[in-house]
C-alpha cells in the first residue's frame, strides 16, 4: 500500500490505522458519555408548581429537583431556575405533597440528565 506521493506506508502506521478503525467500529476504548439532557419548563406536581423545598422545611440543594427528574425517567438534575410563584397560585413539595401558598419559591425550569 502506498501513501500520498507514492511513498510506501510503514507497517506500524497501517497497524495503528487498522486498530483505530476497529476501535471506532466496535465502540471499544471510548469513555465519552452521550447522556441525554433536557430542560423541563414549568414543572408541576399534582397540579401545582414544583416547590424549591423537598418536604416541610427540607430545602437541601437539589433534592426536589433530582426527585422531579427521577420521576420523569431521568437520573438527576444538573441545573434549575427559580422564581416567585404567580399571584394566587401555590407550589407543592414533591417529597411530602405539602402545599405552600405564600412566600414560596417555585422551580421554573429544571435541566435533567438521563
């Protein structure tokens, strides 16, 4: 086999090229993750906006968001956005189903990963 300009290709280069091609075709040696990520806008729990807190006053960072993503078939939450709930609306805590009517922080969007 010859390379460009008619020069013969060294055996080592041919073996390396073959190994690389076989690895690509068989999917060997690749550690790159192809996880699906999706923004879910205005997440709701039983007809109410998702509350920032998981249950009661348990507002541990990411707990409600992770649980929401898992309830939708994803593995975890990567990011989220919050806001004040709209006038005359309530938020619901995904952990215990508790409803918050005043001064509540709602999750407006959550980025979930599969």
